[in-house]
């Protein structure tokens, strides 16, 4: 029975197998064609991917040693900073005699305060630029960093962010303070604060204001890491505060407090002079006005005493001449 069953199953399946053989062959051919197409597509995609990888590798950023470029930057910024420091120091002590000679109106007092403040801060910022660039150059000579970077800008931003940012900020703000101090000195030295020199005063305002505005715009467009100089100022103050607080530098903390107090005090004094809130200055002006007559009294008394002496001398000479003439007349009479 089993053999009969197997033979019947075989006879039943054989005709169907022979009938479906062409269909199976066609399906096999289509599967082979699809497989070949898939392999070709994968090979083409792999070749495209490999070519893309090669192009990316060829266009990748090449790292280079940036030590020499960083040293050139700090050495280059140190020289003009030293020139600004020397000029600001000379200008700081050049207006002492002029300050004593001025009548010191409100405009003159405001201009003098701005001049002295800008000359002082310009000198301090320029000296800070020289010292910070020298310190950064010393760190570069030690070589305690990774010198490889795509460019010098990214290298300094990564390895020496505080020294690099402080040097740039001090130099730029020092230049602005120096130009402002020059403008104040021009106004005072050439007496441009008087009413009859208004045209010249406006020319100086427009010329220096335009130059400072142009330089500020140029600086803001080239900072790259900050939108403007004010944002850079805030970032410098933040970095200095965090550095002093985290590393527990007592002198750095004291210097931050002193600089903040000095800047605030200078701004308050200038605002007081502008709006006339400085009572000490008005009292001193009243005292100087009341003391002008007393200052000139000694010279007036000296002049009057000298004139009276000359009159008395003239009277004495006249009396002496009359006595001599009377003696001569009496001698003639006695001879007669």
C-alpha cells in the first residue's frame, strides 16, 4: 500500500513539475537579472561614496604649527601700544599750567575732566597691552600647549583665550581713549570753547567723531567672535572675574575692584560737571571771582605808592632848586 501510494504521488507530481519548468526558469532568470542590477547599483554607489570620501579628504583642513604666527601677533601689537603709552603719559602732564590759567567755565571743566580721564585710562590700557603681550609671548616660548591648529586665530582662541582677548581689547579701547584725549586737548589749547570759535569747535567735533565712529565700526566688523566692542568688554570683564575668583588670585580681585571703582567715579564726576551737580566747583568759582579784586590789590597799592613817591621826589627837587636860587640871589646882594 505504501509503495502504491508513493507511486501515485510521484505520478501526480511529475507532470506538474515538467509543466512548471519553463516558468521556474523564467523566474530564475529574472531573479538573476535583479541580483546583477542590485550588485551593479551597490558597486556604483560604493564607488560614488569612495570618490566623495576622497574629495572630502582632499578638501579637509590641514593643521599647521601656529607658534610663529602667534609670536608675530603679540610682538606686532606691543610696539604701537608702547607708542600710545608714551604719548598718553606726556599728554597727562601737559595741561597742568593751562588748567591753572583757565577761567574754568562749565564747558572747560567738563573738557578737562574728560581729557584727564581718557589720557589716564589710555596710558593704563596701553601699558596693560604691553605687559599681557609679553606674558603671552613667554607662555608661547614655554610650549605647554598643542601648537597644531587650522589657523592662528583658532589656536589663540583655544589655547590662550584670556591673554589674547585681553590684549586685543586693551589695545582697541586704549586707541579710542587716546583719540578722545587728543580731541579734548585741541579744544582747550586752541580756545575752541569760546563763543567766537564755534565753527572751529564743530569742525573738530565732526572730524574726530567721524574718525572714532569709523574705527569703531571697523572694529565691530572684524571682531569675529563678538558682535561689537561692548560685548567684548563684557566678556573680558567676565573672564577676568572668573579667572581671579576660581584661581584665588587676591591681587587680581583687588585690581578688579579698584578699576571698577575708578571708572565709576570718573563717570560720575563727568556727569556732575555736565549737569552742574558739583557744588564744590561752583563754590570755588564764586571764591575765585570774589578773590580777583583782592588778588589785584597788592599791585594797585604798589602802583599808587610808586606814583606818590615819584610826586614827592619831584616836589623835593623843586624845593631844592628854589633854595639854591634864593642862595644865589642873597650872595649877589651881599656882593653888591
